C-alpha cells in the first residue's frame, strides 16, 4: 500500500485538539489543496469561508447541535455551494441568465464537498486532524444571517481542523461496511432485510441488532436535529425552485 492509500485508510474524525495553532503556511497549503480539487467545468462552484472570528466560532458551536469543540478548533472552514457568483458574472456581462435551479445547486454541492475532502486529506498528510459538521445545514435563517449568505449560496459542509490529542491519535477508527454491500456492479441492487442486517449488525455490540437499529433510528434518523436539517434544506431549496408561472 503506497503512502497516499495508507493515509486515506488511516484518516479518521478528530474532535479534540492540542492547544497549538495551525501555521499560516500549513493553512495556505490546505486551502490551496482545496482549490485544486476536481470541479464541474472548471467553475469552482463553491466559496470557502475561513472563520477566524472567535465569536462566530462560538455561535457555530451552539447552533450546530451544541458541540463545544467547534469553538476550540484552531481552524474552521465552511464550504459553501455557490451558484451566486457565476449568476452575478453572467448578469454583469449582459448574458441574460436563467435563475439557478436545483440541478445547479446539486452540482455546486458536489464541487464544494470535493473541495472539502481535498482539504481534509491535505490536512491529514500534515498531521492535522479534522471533522465534518453536517449540522451547518440546520438553522437556515440563523446561519444565513450569521454568514451573510445571499440567496443562491448554501453551506454544504463545515469542517474543523486541529492537531489531534494523544487520545484522539490512538482512538480506533470505526469500521466501514464490507465492499460487497457497498459496491454494486452496473446496476443498483436493493438489499433485503437479511443482507442489511449482515451489513450493519457489528454496530450493535452487546445488544440485539433489532434493539440497536430501533435506538439508532430514534437517535439519528427520527431525531429533532434531523427533522430540522430537512426543514432548513427545504428553505434553502426554495430559492432554486421555479416560482408560479415560471
């Protein structure tokens, strides 16, 4: 296994950091790696918000499901799916563009998340840990105001970075699912209950699979934060849906 593959397999989420700043040259290297990511039509349909204001970090730690380690992270980046800047460029250039639609938003989300993963991979190669925070999609109205997001910009991913503590270094990476359940050849193969249990059962630990699955469903899928994320996503999406008579 070469060094790149080894690092991809070793990387894990890090949620506790040393009290050590990230050097400016390392920060720049991470951001340059993000901006070098694959992108649809070389459009770079994303904008990266570098959150350096400690008060904003503290607010995000509260609004993103009350996670204090966000405020303690030396570097906080928000990768925004950005359909605004090209739309503005088209308008400024007299192109008479159509309004951005759902397809544009999905393409921008893809661009933003690919850039985020480049940043995460680059950071790991420098000994810097990271953690994705999906909760940035919650609290649409709050985050729009906090980050001054225009109508065609949506926060796709919040990622926090820092040097891992010793405990985080030795913490075991959670096992991923076996490839035969994840990789389907040519067409989608819907799995039955028995195969789904075979795929997921090792999560259950000492509990029965059924007990674990029901508890996980309530804690994650049916949770208040999951419902809020869907509500906020729908609010963001409203800007990208055609209005009456469009």
